[in-house]
C-alpha cells in the first residue's frame, strides 16, 4: 500500500493539533512516528486510519483520494495502548473474528498459527480478563495480524507493559514486521524503540513534522537541534561554544580541536551536542578529557548512567557495563572530538559525527 499525505493539517477549535505536512510512507516498510506526548502522533494516525478528517489537505491510498472515507470502508488494522479485546469472547474467538468477517476458510488452523507466533496458543480457550496485560496485548496483536490488512497502525502498543514484557514484545514485533508485506506505522516516545524497529522514522514536535527518512540517517544526522533532542535518550549533552576556526572554546575555557571532517572553517557561537554514549571512562588516542564529580550513578540493564558536574557543565554519560561509582567520586570522562554535533544559532545542523565509510 502506498499512503501519501499532502499538506494535511488538523485544527480543533483554536488549537492547531497538526501543522500542514507532506508525508509519503514507504510501501511495505515500517515507519516510526517518534515524538513526546502531544507531538501529534495519535492525531496523525487517526487521519491515516480514517477515524478523523483533516482540516486541510488530502490522504491518498495507491493514488486514490480517500480523504473523509470512514475507517469501516478502509482495510486498516489498529492496535492501541490499551488492551482492546472482546471481553465476552475467548482468545480463540477474538483472533478468529476478523477472519470470519472476511469469510476466510481454514480459520482454526490460521488462528492456531497466529497464536503460536505470539506464544499464546495455550490460552486459546480463556477469556481476556483471565490473562496478564502482556498476554492481552498479544491477543490484540494477533487479531490485527489476522485481518491481514495492507496498513497496520500501532499507537504506542507497549507503553502500558512492564520493562521485561516490552523488551520481549519489541523483539517479536521486529520479526513479525519483517515477515509481513504490510505498511506498518508505529508510534512511540522512545528513541531506542525506533532504532530497534529500524525502517523509517518521522520525528514530530508539537504537531510539526521535523524530519522523515531512514531511521539510521535521522538518528546520526538530525537536521535540527529539536530532532536531536527527540532522538536522544538519555538527553543529549548541550554546550554553548565559540568556534574559532581551528577549534572550539568550551565552558571552563576548555579547548576542543575542530573535527577533521568539518567541510569548512567554523566561526561564531554554536551549540555543541554530545550523546551520552559518546562519553567514556577509558581514554583513546586523540580524546579530549574532562574531570568532574559524580552527582548520580544509575545501573540500568547492562549500562551505567553517570551524572557528572564538570567545568563544561552538567554531563550525562552512558557507560557500557556495570560500574559502581559513589556520590562525590572524582571521575574523568573522555570524548573523541569527531563524535560531536554542532548546531547554529537557528538550531540547524552544522556538523554531525564522522561515520565509517564517509561523513
């Protein structure tokens, strides 16, 4: 399915929920809608589905204008944040419901196949209320997959699950999407989820489409500071610096040499961005060091997040592995100058980190 939005906007009363935007989804691929709460993700998905009509613009499906065509006349599958299932039907009956509406054959075999793919085959005779939240969401996913719609919309489907369940389902969803021919749109507030799902990412901020492209490209080369912020978790470290041709003067009168891949001499006031994962405890040749004091250290999974007070300002470092650092400990962080971002006074990207195989 080719889904194209042309100058689509949404206004409710005096509030502009979506600013005019153009978006052509890549057919048969996953598009992630990434943005904070109230960025416009749900509003955009409702227009894609036909649940809402845009205030202006057109929605095209395979070249045909379907603006205003209600959802019941479109072949769309949706999965919501809430675990929406038919409460009086068994798991088996829930999954079978779209197959029966379509008049499909071999329904029991198809239901069991989907249940096995989502690891809920042992619950087929149970009611949704007898399942855990993660199991109920698997039922909703199985029912959406059973519809075999060319467009599948998932609105933060894992947000109400605990951490372990989210991790499990993310991996399973990645595999399910890879084996499907459907055009998938997946809304999330989490940059890590977008990176895991891959495909393409559209970054939204307060109803505005900021950037759309292949997920790795949007992550590594955000076109603005707003996109970089939206695609950074933990938050990107931001410093106000002065570019003086051969180098950058940082807070605390520190000096950082201009990265060798800079296309032209840098001059004037800039914002320097450093992802938390670019700061390390171990030095490498060519690194710049900054000493500081630990204000907080948190261990999450296989990473340690260290908050440091330094001459550059407050920094957050995401260190691979488990490191035990106490409040008040002295610590030295190391940065490869080629891994910095630079943004101009209008917050547009000036320089992105060097990547293997080119800029």
